[in-house]
């Protein structure tokens, strides 16, 4: 099946800045559209992101001319060609955001051509065969409080989440939290990912979460991007029902990661984000050194769907927990919801159940749930 047309344009993202949206059309009238998120902070080993204006120009003036008429039997054919045309190890020529938008748009068009929901088509690529498996919904790490670079209060750690099985549970718990904060004179203003930013310390925030819900807690320390030291993470793990800890140390502090994982992996899942950046080479070192027991999956950290699937497949092969995650700056694109179900991720991390760009992902999970139940 040949690519008939590719067109990119600028759109506005959740931060009030620009990103790009790409439309790709295959023979037969099958069309896919994709828009690309951005990070508030980036791991230093992530693929290169270019300005939205440059990404749009790169697609419309260069990539489209090279790719129109290209035969796409499988998505990996297109992704391989995109990597070849770019020719750099970090996608610096055209930008990971430009390349990923073409990759996801083509994936959606191919799913249409196979008359499959996107998550089921992803499953065929991920497992390399039609499995007809019974899909299960991932658990949800739902953002309740945000601090660090994402918030405006005293919280030092970046994300305070609770883990839920259903969207209903998450919505109800979030409402209870809102009522509690109002009754106790705290602000219910929200941060960049839709969660509350109260005037609390890290320990006080955890005390509140334990009070309003019995659900386990997930933390994103975001150590690489912290400006000040929070309370002892070790003491918090000992005291609170914390199930997962993300980025407890900096992205190059390998020895500290290994020591923390060795000490605490029997009670928490130690999740790598900045350490792994959806990159199979960094994953190989994590596996070898046993420096984490779970990984974040963010497609725009690496830049193509095929590389994202390769990373998740390798992580699963090594019995690591998988968390499919949004970015700090988002669009209404709900691709990552289908990705999480298609690869049978253990968790999703889509932010709070507020703000339209976050809610879009939860609503897609609800839609998928209705299809597979």
C-alpha cells in the first residue's frame, strides 16, 4: 500500500505554545492523524526535538517529497526509511517530533486498512502475530498532587499519584481530595498536568493521600530536575504505602540506582524514565546492572513507533514493569491509550482526571474498556 499524501500543520498544545499535527493518507483512502506532545523537562539522552515550525517545514518540504509513493507493507518499513532519510543517531536532522508524527499517522492509517481498532493492530505488531488474546486494562497511576517544576506550591517531588483499577475510582477519589482541600483551607488550583498544588510539604501531601484513599501511592521524584532536596525518600518508602518510585536518582547516577533497587525492590517497583528514555541501549545497561525493575515508555523520547515497540518488547522479555506515559505538555491525541492496551502495559500515567488533554486519554481508555468487556 502506497503513501498518497502527507501534510503537517502547526497546532496549539496545552502550554499555549505550538506543536505539529500530521495527516497521512494511504491508497484506498485510509487516513491517519497524529499530534505530538513535548516535555517540560527532558532526559539528556532523548532524541532531538525541533521547533514546531521547523518540524512542519521538514515534513511538507522534504519528507513528503521523499515518501509520497513509498510502499508500506508494514509500519517498520516506513520507520526504517524515516531513520535512513534522517541519517543521524538522535534524529537531529528532521526532529523526533516530525518523524514520530509521520510514524503514528501511518500506524493509524494501516489500522484502518486492516479494519482493526488501533490497540488491536498495535498488538499484532508487538506480538508479531494475531494473538486474539483477551486484552486487559492497565492500572492507572493518576496524578493527585504535582510539585517541582510542574507545580506552584512547596512540594519538592514532581508527582504524587495513586493507583486505581478503574476511571470511576480515580474520579471519585479526586473529588474526595478536592473537597478535603477546600474544607481545610487549601487551594484547589491545578498545575500543568491537572493536579492540585497545595501549600504542603511532601510528607503532608502523603498524609493527605493516605487519609482520603486506601489506594497505593506512586511517586515521581524526578531527581535529575529537582532544585532542592526533599525529605528522605527511604524514610517515606518505609512509612507510606508506596508501590512505585520513579527516577529516585539522577540520570547518570548509576551506582545509586543499583544500590536503591537492591535495597527496596522487594517492596516497591523502581521505575526508570530519565535513566532509560525509551532507548534499548540504555535499557540493556539497566538490565545488566539491575538498576531498575520498571520503565517508562514515552514514544517521543525515541521518535518512532517501531523503536517504541522494540523497547517495550525488550523490557517485557526481562520481566520489567511497563508504564506508558504522557508528557508534561500534551495535545488531545489519545494514541498512548491504545498503545498501553496494545502492548499490555502494567500501568498508564496520563496525569490528573482534569484538563482536556489528559481527560482525552482517560476517555479513550473508557471506550476501549467498553469494547473488550
